[in-house]
C-alpha cells in the first residue's frame, strides 16, 4: 500500500478513504480498503455498506448481495439510512 494511502487512513479512517475511492470510481481499491476495515471490525455496518457498493459497481453482484445481507444484520437497529455520499 502506498505511503500516501497509509497516511490518509491514519488521518481520516478507512471508511472515509473507501468513500473517496468510490467517488473517484476506483472500485477495486475501495473494495480493498473496506475489506481491511472489516477484517479489524467485522460488524462495521458502514464498511459493510461500502464493500457491498464497491462490489456492486464492479459487477460482482452475487458477492455484493451476500455482503448487503451482512450489512442489513449489522445495521438493523440503526435509525440512519446510509448513502454512498455519506462517506
């Protein structure tokens, strides 16, 4: 991982970086960032949502649907609806 990416993660967190990568249409890199966050915090709803979106935008529909189900479980008690723009 490039040093600038590691610095951004330290400064802003992986969710923010993943969202920026989604906005920049670098879906594979966003997938990598969201997976790294989920490896550390498996029930992180925001990271699961971002991962599902990055997979969907890469055409990995089956994987995206599986992750979306995990997101729905993790987010079921939340009263906030997530959008990609919220990252």
